[in-house]
């Protein structure tokens, strides 16, 4: 009788651990996905209406091309007017720009540097050396 009870107890523990491992994604993961979807929808709506939109992100060189990496959805947008972001390569910035969904580009109207606290540690060290 003791063996059967021990076997049943071990079976219940194993079964419950197996079921727990098959739980759907946690709320944190699905909340992140919802934020990305919301950001993409907002971008598409602004592009359709031809409205300027404020975005935060990084101006970086990617494959020899200067691009804007959006913080919310991590998408890379090519920059139509490079003169507007000249000198901001590698910086965390807030831009006001017109979005063009057709060729996935932004036409930057205004660039504002984010505060030093929002830059990465590596970027802060580079700024201190200057």
C-alpha cells in the first residue's frame, strides 16, 4: 500500500510540473507584444494621415546607411533628410518626423537629444572624452 501511495504522489508531482511548463506566455511577454502592436498601429495611422509624429530612439549607422531605430518596436527607419540628424549619430534622440510607410523612411523635422541619464554608459563615456 505504501508503494502505491508513493507512486501516486510522484505521478501527481510530475504531472503538475508538466502542466505548469505548458502554460501560455506570461502577462509581461504579452503586454510587450501589445505595446509593439499599438506602436506600429499608431505609426501606420500617422503615416496615412500625413501627420508628423514624435518618436524616441537611436540614430545609428547600419550597413553603411544612417537609420533611426525606434525604441518601442525596435524597427529601423531610413532617414530621408540626413542633414537634419547630422552630428547625432550614435545618440539617443527624440524626433518629430513624417513617416512614409511605403519605403519605411522618416523625414525628420526636429531633433532633440535625450538627457544624459537616458544615454547608455558607453555613450556617456564618449561624451565625457570630448
